[in-house]
C-alpha cells in the first residue's frame, strides 16, 4: 500500500467563484484513516480554508455526509484504504445547494421534517398515575428499524425524484413518519395522512430504491414508502365507501 493518497476535493464559494473547482491534496494513507481523517489532515496541516461539517466521528450525528467517488457516504465511516491507490474525489452531497466547499444547505429538509409530526401524537393524555405505555417485543420490532435514522440525508442525495421535484417530502421524512405511524403508542396516523398521501408525498416516489441502498444505518425508506402507499390507498378507499367512519 502506498504511503499517501490524493484527495480531489470540490471547492466552491457561491458569490465569489464562478463555478466549483477541484483542488488536489496529498494526505497520508493509513489503514485506520477514514475520508474524514484525510479532510481533517488537510484542514489542520495543508489548507485551513477548506470547509466541511462533522461532529461525532462515529456514525451517529449524521453531519459528515458527502459524495465520495460519486456515491453518497458518511465520510467518518468510509475508509481511504478502500480507495487505494486513489485518487479519491470528495464532493458535497448532491441535490442540495452548496453553502461553501463541502457544506450544503439542508433548510428544505428541516422545514419538511416537522410537518410529518415525527413525535408521538396522543389524543388522550393519561396521567402519570395510569402507568407507562407498554409494548410487546413484536410491537417494538414494527418500528425499530425506522428509528435508526440519523438525518444524514444520504438518501436525499441518492434520490433522483428529489433531484427533479424539490417539493417531494423525501425518503427520510416519510420513513420517520412511518416510525411513528407504526408505534403502538401513537394516535396520529390520520393526522399525517393528509400530508403523506399526496403527489408530493408517497405518490411522488417511483421506487428507484437508491435511498435504501445509500442508507448507512440500515433504514429502508423505499420499503416504508411502498408500505405507506398501501395504507394510503386503503384509507382513501374507506373514506370514499364509508365517509362517516373514515379517519
Ligand atoms: S433514512 Fe438513512 S440515509 Fe436517510 S437520513 Fe435516515 S439514516 Fe440517513
Ligand atoms: S461525523 Fe458524525 S456521522 Fe460522521
């Protein structure tokens, strides 16, 4: 294995640069170094003007997502040695406006996420004296997978529909809505229906499935969307056949 590897890093300052450019840096190639370690080496030793986001370095915070050799990836969990002898191209996540270099603007997701009410919605509010809400292991298993989402937005970068239709709620927002819809303690599924069962909701998805492939946490947003399509179709049918009883 060579001692160093070349990182081809996208540089861009909107408002100053006419277009993005690529800058090459030579960084040490160590077995245990992730792409993020290479970027931090550049920042600390070679070029302090490079901008990128990261926090936990352990696949938890979801802030270090970038495009690595064309694929959306968590740079703290993607290792340089897997790309040896290189070069490795590091670019910002696709489908988001660039703030600077590798930092993207995620306001669109932050605006959409709360609209699906990603929290437990209760119609009744039992007191503490009534005890906890109990769940069986099977009820827990219904939504556990979707609760693993870390909002890294790799699924949005991988999704061709989101790239073409910015109004699309998107994979993670829908998967997180399902996380609560499938929770036996939640009573808000009918409140989410008006938003999810729309042209900008689940019906925008053409089931390309790239979101599930890109997800580093084993969430299956594509599966969540297909499952919700069935729910939405069934509820719509019931609301037509039995308008007095549908919720
Ligand atoms: S579903 Fe997966 S890829 Fe999408 S934001 Fe959540 S953790 Fe990231
Ligand atoms: S730095 Fe937190 S997920 Fe990579």
